[in-house]
C-alpha cells in the first residue's frame, strides 16, 4: 500500500531528523522543517483513509491519533521556532509535554483495566471448576494488576489501584524526561567568537569638517522664487566620530572577539523563561533582536542571527566550560521559581561563571520580585548600586548619565558581586523598551545610550568568561 510505504519512509526520516536536532544539536534549516511538516498531509491522508474503511475495533481511532500526535507536535514546535514565533514555540512545547503525559496516562489506564478484568474472569472460571481436593488456603496476592492484592485492603480497592497507577506513571514519565535531558546528546554548548581585544573605553572625538555650499545660477526673470543666500558660503560642521582605535573584546586573537572562542562561535542573546509573568516582553524581532544586531555593529564581533529563550532548568544542560556567559531576564509581573530553579541559577552564576542581566519591564512589584529571587539565589550577597565610573559603565562605551525609559525600580543600576566579579546586573528602568522598535518615544540620545549600556554588559560578561577560561587553561 502506497500510504503505508510513504508513512514508513517518513517515519525513518522523522526519526533521523529528531535525533540530529535534539541529540546532536543540528542547526535549524528549512529542509528539516519541510521533513517535519510532511506529518500534516500524511495525517490528513490517514484520516481520509480510516473514514473510508469500516473498522470494527474501537481502538483504531485512539491508536491513529496517538501515533500522529508526536510528529505533528514536533512539526508545530520546529516550524514556529524556525519562523521566529518564540512565544508560541514555548507554549506549544509545554502544551505538547502535557498532551503526551495524558495520552500515555490514558493508555496506561486502559491497559490496567483490561488486565484487571482478565484476572477477574480467570478467577471466576476457576471458582466454577469441580474440585477433587478440599480448597487450600488462598495464597497472598502481590500482583498490583489484581485489585484483590493484599496491600489494597478490603475497601476502595479500585480507587487505591488507580492512585498507585497515577503515582507510578507520573514518576516513570518524569524519570524518562529527566534521563532524556541528561544524556550526552542533549548537552548544549555555547561558543564565543574567536578573536581578541582590549578592555578600554572607545575614544569619542570631534572632527571639524568643511561643508562647501553649492552655488546656483538663477535667471532673475524666471518665475522661481529664490531666497538670497547668506553671506557665508562656507559652513563649519562639527561631526562626532567614534574611532575604533583598537579591537573590542578580550585576548590576543585576530579580529574582534574573545580568547577561548571558536571560528564558528557567535555572541548569542539568551533570555530566561519563567512562570508567573510575561518573560517574553519585547522578545525577538523588533525587540531584543535590535540590541543583538546593534551589538554586532558597535563591536564588530560576530553575533547570532536571532535571539533565543531557555527555561531556567535548561541552563543545567550547558557543560562547565561551554555555558552562555550572559542570560537575560525581563518582565513586569511575578517571578515564580522552584527550589530546583534557584539551585540551577546559583550553579550557573557561581560554578559556571555566568552572569544575569535583569531588566524591570514595568512595575515596582517586579523590582521586589527580582530582589526576593536574588536573595534566594545568592543569600550571602546583598545588592549595591553600580557607580557610573565602574567598568560596566565605561568599557567599551562611556555612559555619562544613566539611561532609562521609566524609573520603575529607581534611577540607578544594582549589582550582585562576588570575588571582584559582577554576577548580576539589574536595570530598573525598562532598557528593553528603549531597544525595541519606536524606542518607547525616548530621544535618540537616551536610546543610543541604552544600546551602548547593553553592549557594555554583554561585552563584560563575555570578557570575564574568557578570562576565567584562560585562567583554567593555565592551571592545567
């Protein structure tokens, strides 16, 4: 049957695609997207075929929907991610996990109910068979499939059996998910762009440039109205020029970049997803993508072609010396983090030498949420104001006045430091809005300063990470 052959061929291609995407970190491409998208027409073809047949089994449709769920879910997540619909990608990922859980639970309940009935029927048949010898004492039943197992007691046996199934299935589902996230192929790596640079302030110079005004010869009898030109025919124009007298980065490599980087490495902008609030505020094209693009222009370093997001728990999938030097967090609502999330964040900041860039997207409540979260992550560290003469505000760009859109959490940056390094930088005034299209209506002076401040934080995190890698290499 042609449909069966096509399905088998698609299944093999789909499996290889999933393995290369998830387990080996293959870069996203429209070719892989087209392979995954074939699940949709195949599903439509199978629905049409099944409706044309007169199958008697009640399991046909549930089985078909179960087999089609995973490929269609994969296609939806992959294509949304490929199109840059990151908020929808995150929603579909979480929704899909929940759907897979309940589909599996439904089949587990069906299997248990079926097996329980079989044992009950077998017990009834045995009770009606003639006995040649006196009945022996009934043996203790241990099989959890049997509702008469001794640990279910004499009352509410089916309820206790169902509860045991739910707990066992939930634990198994969680263990499988955890195992898949911890296998070597699921490890994700971050590679900085190779190169070098110096930790200095970019020189801002003023160049005087002569602009020669053009002279026009006009017929005095023409109908053209022409204003009398000013006496001065030469205008002096002051033009501010940014001179890149040196490379921006850290190390002695060729080109702007960082020691310990790779040729294929790029600066990436990764934001954290969290529960309770609008983590995706100003996310992607027209938002933080503007900052990443501007960073590439300001520093001449290689940058990724898009911004990304990860759950806090996913930070643990990055290995020790290939973790992102910086992650970003924003919002204006609540920040709900589990104890596991707090542990992962602390490990990322302290052990993996990472840095957290937090932006208050719109409320005093978010400010309080940030402080409370950081008190859990770094209980031994207290936030302090970061002065304008700090490296973060001078390298590579001098920040003369602290820029903000609205002072939701104050008018100065706060930082958490340990052993002479900033682990977290908190901007209280919605810097992400200044990066977005329209720049929230602020003046060019402010939003350009916000771009430079963002570049300073990104460069600082990557430079500190490069120093740490170099120090580790020298001790080996």
